[in-house]
């Protein structure tokens, strides 16, 4: 089977055909978070194959990850590209993302999986076609075959987020889409002292937006590390945890900003954590804006990432080279 239609629709996608594959279809459940465990069981059927993608995006123009058609979301656009490339409908693809990033939030290492009822001989052509079909603000960095039991969300061991703050009187215009501008002089020493209180296993109810709490219903999360790196005018807050509640990272950053301005003491952090009440945080801080936040990586145990036997190698994108100059020298 050939994918000439895909290549013609995507200017940067190569016009070469994808290798032939079987089209023995397997059933797929409808989308939705409540169905994801069912989807995981479904894709373990012998006639289906699972694929992992690592995705980067500039979230400025998009309404977050979670599927909706208008305004467009990252998941919607990726599903549309996959549908055009594979000729499968979204219910057959069962695309699931590891993190439901909010509107305006960026990602360098978002992970998602999808399934097909056929095997690819090579992933390079599909990879090129997807990036040709997607807007330039979204790029698939990697496509890999994975074990049937892999789940982009439920197999995670940790996630890492970075939040950038530009701490100067005048904003750098080349950073304005990816860093929060603070004109208040921040004290990184007291911010580091305060960030240390977040490390460990805690009930983070005080840092979750009440109306959109985590659908898994468990507010107890573990923060493995919370570092603050200062490079010139940029403060980068780096946090890794077992998982995060809705807007938890942005709410933690908001409190650290207040502490960095020296409007609050560092030891206010354990007091607000122990209150387990979102209203306590709301008294002193609002959520930090989304554009400073970036999902850097989603981490898994190495054994779950081992490819099944007989699968094509991972694709990291094609590179091109010129063996001989085709233009005359003058």
C-alpha cells in the first residue's frame, strides 16, 4: 500500500510509498479517560500494534492537549495527521497522551501512543509525513514500537516540568512567548529554600484547582526534586514528580514568586501544604501564567520501552546530505 496522497498533502513529506502492511482490523473503544484502561487491554490483541511518539510543541496558539476541534488542540491536530497518513479513524487509532497540558503550555518531551491493526516495515516515511502535515509549531521528534502493555499515561514513573522566569526590568522580546516576565527583583536563595519544602510525598490539594482536580482522585503526589537554576536574567524552575494535579506546577511557581519577591517567608510552603485547602493559597497567590511552563520529559522504566520482536527500528527523523555540489562555482 502506498501513501502518495499523504506526500502530496504535505510539502515537506517525501513522496515515497510506505511499505506494505496487513489491514486486518481490530476493534477499538471510543475515546475518553474512563476508557483508557479498556484501550490498554484492547491493544494487546495479537492483530494490533502499538507505537510511541515523543512530541514537541509551542503551545501559544493552541487550547492545550486534550481533544477538542474548536479552538484546536494538540491532540486534535495530531489525530488529524495520523488519520490522513494511516487512513484509520480516531477511534481506531486510540491516541492517548501522557500529560494533558493546559492552554498555552509548551512541551519538549510530551509522549503519546497510538495503535494500528497493521505493522509498518519502516517508520521513517510515516514520521516525515506527520511532520509535513502538522503545523510548524508541532513536531513529532520520535516514533518507536512499544510493548502492548505500554501506556503513555499509566506507565509513567515521573514527569519533569520547567518554568522560565525572565527577571529584568525590560523583557527580552525573543523570550516573551516562553518565559514569564517578572519586573520585581527575585531572591533565588529564598526561593530555593522554599522549593525544598515541596520535595517528598505530600497531599497537594492546596495547589490543585478545585474545579478541575485530577480525575484519578488522589491528591497525594511525590516530588523527587525541585531546583532553581539562575542563568543571567533567567530563573529556571525545574521540578520532577510522580505526577501533578491540574495546574499544580503553576500554583507552586506562583507561591515561589511571592516568596522570591520577599512578600512571604519560605516556611509558608509547609503551612499551605498542611492546610489542604485551595483557598489558603488563593489568599496569597494566583496561578502563574501558562506560557512560562514546558513539559520537558515523561519518564518510564526501560523494560517497558523495549521494542517487540520483529518491529521496525525507531525513527528519529531523516537527515539529508549532498554528495556533490549541483551548482556551478563562479
